[in-house]
């Protein structure tokens, strides 16, 4: 039995590009929509196996549709395509059990691989997404190599604390804080240039929540 696929995006050219590609790959596209409300109504009525949704659409966003599908316990597996590269959106998608997450600029390149993975029940989150967001699955492993004090300092840096404030909170001198920061930069394999640690922390705030 063929896997049924639905596409929703407010850019008709992207829909056409995806649809043509999927049909060429012998995949079964059963419908399309250019706004969120129409997309949700189609999904509720036809229950496609896979729904490819743009994040930003009139009426309802792809994320809002995913929330509603989860609330109704629908079996439709959702793939999100987006121009956005915010970590918060990526993490929200994971919490909603979204099966795929692609950047629009790479959607046509990766959609076949993504769909084949999703059909097997394996979520596909584009490596391009992770590269743009500045973190990988290895980050949690890296953090485990840090001492408790170093992890605490990173968390306080994510809260925009200065060395003096961090020292006061951890009962150590600002100079000791700086030494810990230097060691952390080496462990994370960051550039030695000024601000590299702060930039890394800001990109990876999700690790310190």
C-alpha cells in the first residue's frame, strides 16, 4: 500500500517543486494547500500518512497544526519545512514529536531521504539545521567532560553574568572564573579569540535550561 503524502505551503512554486519531485520518485501525493486552516481540515478528513508543512502560513502555522494533530492523537507524521533557524523552534518541533525538520533552501535536496526515513518511523532532522544552529548531538557528551563548576559558570554566562558576579555567586575570585573559562574554551575546542565562549553559550542556551 502506497504511503499517502500531503503538502502545505503558502508559496505555490515550492508546492509545485516538491510535488513534481515526489511524483517523479513514484510517491503518492494526495493533496495540497496554501493556508494552515485548509491544511488542517484536509489532514483531519483524509488522515495522510505524511504531511509536509511550512511553518509560516496564513490562518495556522505548521507548528499549530502539529499541536492540534498531537492533541487529537492523529497518526499522520509531520515534516516541517522552514526558513527559520531559531533553536527554540527546532526544540519545540522535537517536543511535538514532529518526524522531520528541513530548511527550505535544502528541502528539495533532502525531502526524499527525509520521507524514506519517516516511512520507517525514524525521525529525520537535517544536519544542515544543526550546523546552522551551532550544536550537534555531541554537545551533551562534551558537557559531561566539564567539571561541575565549569558547567555552573556556563549557565551563569547564559544569564549574562560577569566574571565578578559569577565569582560572587560561586564564592571564587574573578581570576579563578577566568581560569575556568579558559579551560572550558579548550575542552569545547573553541577559538581563543575574545567572545568565542559567550557566542557558543548564546547559541546553546537550550543546554542550560
